[in-house]
C-alpha cells in the first residue's frame, strides 16, 4: 500500500510509546540501509519503511500478549499488553479501549486481539467460540503451570527431599501426574464472561495417591487447579492420575484457534470441531485433510500393519438360535490392525460345531424358546424347569445368580477404558464364553477392561426386620486369573453414585477361588470388575493371552432380582393363615409352628441361618446381646470369682471408644504418617474409621457417624493418617481404613477363648477383651482377631493409656492378630470391705476414735466407700491405774501374809521332824512288840493315828536327867488318832 509521510508519522505516533521508539528506528535503519543507498524515489522509500514497520512491530509483539482488564460498572474495559517475562515493563504499547463486555465470538471464530475483531479459524483448526478445549498434550499448553511442594523433614531431621523434578508430564493425548510423594498442582487461570462449566476426563486408579480438583466458578477470573500427592508405603509403586480433554465453557472469546490433533482434521475454515480420519487414512497435527494409508481409523501416523497372528482374534459363543443351538466362532479384534493374505498371516479358524445352549440362569426360563426370560413375581425356577408358585408358608428368594454366560445379562454392561488410548472406548472389555465370562483383548495392554453390574437397592425377606438387620445383601463371585505380566484384577464398589472405591484387588496369577462382600446398608450400588494386563504405558497387545475369568456371580436380596427358590417365612397367628408376616427384631421362625419366636436372653440372631432355635447363638463370657439380638457387646461390667473372693469390674470410666495414634512412621521418601486405631470397648457404640482421600468433602459430622462413602463402622478399625502440615492439604488425610474386629467374642481372665490365645506377658491383674473379624484377606484366610488387655494401674488416669507391644510397633507381628494394652485406674476391680482395714485411736477424755484406711497398694476403684470415722466412749487410764494399784497392793499383802504363815508353820514342822529324827538315832531299846500291837478286834483303817510332839514339862525334864544314868533317854510322843487315843513313849 502507498502511505503518505504524514500518515506513517501519525501511525507511529499513535502506536508507539516514546520509550521504545528509538528501538524501532534502529530496526528500520539496520534492515533498510542497503536498499536506502539505491533508492532515489521517496514513494518507494516510504513503501519499504511501511513494510519494515509491520515486520518489526510483529517481531516485537512476540515479547508480549494482550489481555482485557476487568469490566467496570459501565460495562467497558481496556486492552493492555502483558510481557511474557515478568518484570519487563518497558517498550510495551499503551493501553487502548477494548470491546464491550457483552462482546463474544461464535463457534469457529477467535478474537484477533490486535484488531479486536472476530476472525474465522483456518482449516486444520477449530474453536468453540464461548469455550476453550485442551485435547492435545504434546507440550504443556499456554496458561498451564505445574507447581511442586517440598516434603517435610524426615524422622531424623535429614535434608528435605526436593521436588524440582516432580510435575505433570504431557504424554501426547493426556497429562500424567507425578508418581512420587511430592504434592504437585496443575494450575490454569481463566476469565469467564458468564456462569460456565468445566469438564475433563481422568483416570484415578490408586487410592494411595491423593487427587483433588479445586474450583469455584463465577463470572470473572477463576483459578482452576488439580493437585496430587502420593503416599508410598512399602515397595508398591503408585499409579499416576491421567487427565485429558479439559473443556471450559463460559468465556467471552478465545484468542486463538486450536489445531486438530493427529488422526483428525477440519476441512473448511470456521470449523467448531475436528473429524477423525477415515479408515486407511491418517493425518498429522493441524491437518485440513487426511492422507491415504493402509492404517486403522483415526491414525495419527502411517504405520506398517503387521501380518495377522493368533493374538489378533478371539473366540465367543453365539447367542442361542431358534433351535436352541449355539457354537464357538472366532472374530478379529477391532479395530483390526493386522493384514490378512500376506506371507505369514494367520486366518480365522473355522467355527465349532453347533451345540445345545446351556440352561437358563436360576430365576429365568426359556419356555421352549431361544430367549431366557425372568420368572414372574412370586414364582421361582432353577433355570431348567418352568416357573412355579412358592408353596404356602414360603416366599421367593430375590437376587441374581449368573453361572451360564451365553449372553451378557441385561443389568450388566462391559466397556474398555483408557484415558491415554481413545481407541479402547468403543471396544467390549469382557466376552461371554459359555460357562464363564472372560476379559477381552482391548486395544493395548494397559487398558482397563470393565465389567459392571448395577443393583438399585436391596429388599430383605418379609420375616426379617429391616430395623435390626446388619446385612442387607451380599455379592459372591468365583474367579481366576492367568498372567505372565504384572496383571491386576480390581473389585470396586460405588454407593449412591458418589465415589468409586476399591474393595479388593488381586495381582498376577490366582487360582480359582470365591470372594464375598457383605452390604451393610440399603443403597443403590454398582459393583465393578476391572482387569489390567500391565500398568506400564503401552500402545500394543503383547500379553493378550493374560486373562481373567469369572465363573459365577450371585447377589442376594436384590430389589429387582428374580427367584431361584423359596424360603420359609413366618405366618400370621390367625388359624389356617398362609400369609407371610414380618418378625419383630431378634425373632426367629420356629420350624414347628412357623411362628415368630424371640431369641433367648444374651443370644444373637445369625443371618442366613436355617429357621430353628439354633439360629440364636449364645454370647460369649462377659457379654450380652442388644435388644434386637443383632450383636453381642460388653455392658462395661465383668465379674470374676477366684476361690472365696469375687472381683467386680466397672470399665465405664474408660469411655466407650478409645483411640491410639501409633507412630510416627516415615515412608522411604520421608512422608510422615500414623496408624490410628479406634477401639469400641463397651456400651454398644461402634468405632468409626473414614477414608477421605477420594472424597475430602466428607464433613466431620458425617465422618463421626460413619456416613462417608468409605466409612468402616465396627468394634476395632485402623486408618492411616497423613498430617495436613507439610503437604499443603487443608485437612489431614485418612486412608486405607480396614475392619480389624466386628464380632465381640467375650471377656475373660483365661489365656484362651475360641482359639485366640493371650501372650503370657499380658497376665498381671488383667482382663482380656477378645474380638474377631471373619472378613477373609489374602494374608489372613481365617480373618483377623484382636486382644485388648485391660490392666489395672492405679498410677494412670481413669481414661488411661492405650499402647501396643514393643516388639510389634504396628500392633501386629503377623498382620492377622492384633494386641492392645489399655492401662488405667478405671480397669481396677471395684472396691469391697476386703480392701480397707481399721485403726483404733487412743482413749482421751473418755472417748476413743476408730479410723478406716485403704490397704496399700490400693488396687481398686469405686465400689464401697471408706466408712466414716467413729468415736466410742472409753475408760481413762487413771481409773485402771488406780484399780490396778489397789489390786496389786492387796495381792502383795495377801502374798506376804501367806508367806509368813507358811514359813512359821514350816519352821514348826522342821523342829518336830528334827526331834523325831534325833529320837530315832538314840541307842535304846525299842518298845516291846505288843506295846504297840493292834488289838484284836481293831481295824487298821480305824487307826489313823497322828504323831503329836509335846513339849516336855519341867517334871519330865527332871525325870529325863535322872534317868540318864540308866541309859534311858526317850522323849514322849503323843499319837493322836481319830479315837483320841494317845500312846506315849517314855
């Protein structure tokens, strides 16, 4: 174009700021100087200058981009230039008034910011108009950023693990999250003109990885971010989150068109979508047409198709025809990527012979047709006989029982899912195969092959009370896997379409086995099986022979189920009535009377038991049943008799639920985590563990009530807790919640109960709570068990302290038996009269105090209280001293008197005896014999004479002196007898 000098000068004046005008002049002179030397005509000179200006301005515009400011109250805004490099604020164009805030572009157009006009997208690209879409991830699109957060310190204060290499990684068709423990956020800012929406596809297979999406859409600027953070425990590798097809609606315009991704094209300008390339063609990125090539539909490159092999076809059973026949046929795996008719190519094997179709599944009948139909309500069939009415006093058993797989049941569906491989979307994930259903081929080895069954709800039998039911239904399936690679089969559950959780998974080859899952609440639920041959990225089929097979699936009490049999129900008490009536909670059906009978006291009703009194099982020692006879629990009281002593325990002071936070532990990358155990001790209140990794929106109130999508409500449960600090989360993460014990076996002081043994070191004034869970795991074929030792420790508080054995810091040494020690003063026996003794005080002022004190060490709590101090009247010490002194004095006088008396008498006897001895020794003749003979007629018994010494008189003494000369020297001795006779020797 021809531009006048004044016009060019005006354009430069309006478009350029003073700060960067010298830069443009330098650019013009540098580029135009060779030409300027040969240009003589001013018109040609100005034409060249105008071209140079456009070139330099375009070159300089690569350093910045345009954006609109927020709309003001008058609905206007400004267009401003923003540098790509932060801080480069010089050399930018002046702000200019922008388009009205109500301005928008149509689909297939974009807003060219320099001219502020809507422009059609070129062929090979597309635009959504009021939306933006990101479906190509060869590189991180403009506006997206990935931000990693450092991990916290390790257990010994070592250096932090840096996360510089952790980010979301573009993988062509999708974005892949990090696989480590760093917290990485994918951030995108968008300005919405009106209320909009955000949609995206994602693959989130591993609950060891936190995945959050934060958004609060509103008019104006919005920041979207996706955040991940792994928890690496053990050697298991975390599977990343895959993200693709991010679409945002509600923007006023898009400032650029999006090129068509490989394998698609847009033929005309102004396209709002791109079409996939037809079969035998391909296209590159941003193509306006497809190039012929011997390739599959939607190919992004022309690849040489290999010869067909046995991996490229599979066998199926045809549906039953009108003659009731079926046969095995072989089909190519679609999309077919191999070539027939070339050297080394395999051909499809011929079909098998036609065989009779298998019978219908229980609850269905064929009525001599090729189609199996469900039995009408109130009837039943085993699949081979016509439907029949249930006999009187019985009712149909509702549910599904699939064991023949000629066609896929109507309430089941199959699909193939892989965020990174859209070719899988139109393929069947599983194929029926007669007596089993098996995983399909898929389009690549890391596809998820999906099989799903939906249960809208559960209906309990008429005679079972829904108020006391602990089991609303159960699903049981028989399966096996055969793998060479690292395949994995997942069993998942989605309750009320809120969040899908993995219930159990099995890796590599597994022999044929049965698994059962119990549904503990009445809700709509979808059960899903997903089989993946390998977790490694792959776009080929190398392990097509790795397969998972499911032989049978049965669901009990399904509300829309069919009946394969009848069960006994309770009848009305009215005579000759055959109407089934519901039994009250805790009642069983008496087999003889068909009436409802209540279970005996302290027994619980076993689900699915035969109608009889044996359906009521007794509770264990130290336990009682609830009023509905649905479970046994401890009422916090326990009594033990040992000899003549009876110990009574009241554990209510410990509280109904105890919590133990064990740890901290650290993963190999330094992430801190804890094992939290919640233990329901007594009172009937169950413990709750909630998994909030897949749903952080669960409120604390819901978590406490066990209403979360992954809540575990039982006697003892365990969760892995990751603190919020150091990871950037707004709440602590609770994951991997498991049920450790859902049955209370009883309380005892013995070392064995129902096969569960107590370790010897636990015996020390302890009571043992023994519990069990019958849920079978891969490592615990008989389920888990738990022992809670309640030990009396007066030095602890009433709440006490929970701990685990030091040799098993995780609470278990084998993963199946858990041991807990609860030391508390509240675990001591109740106090009785044997636990205190009496102390008597001194008597003061005629009064004496009686005190009562506890026997030390005190090993009891509560119970009887110490009696009050007693004061009794008493006699003082002065009275007793006086009385004692008087008695002592009297006794002393008496003793002295007796002593004197007997001493005097003794002296007299000594004197007489000495005289008698002296007289016996004298040399004199003894009296004649007859002088002392016994007279005739006298009895010896009458002669009880006694010898009496008499003091000689004066005359006697004189006679004695006179007779000395004659040798007569005798002393008179008087013999006194009872007859008063005396015999005197002289």
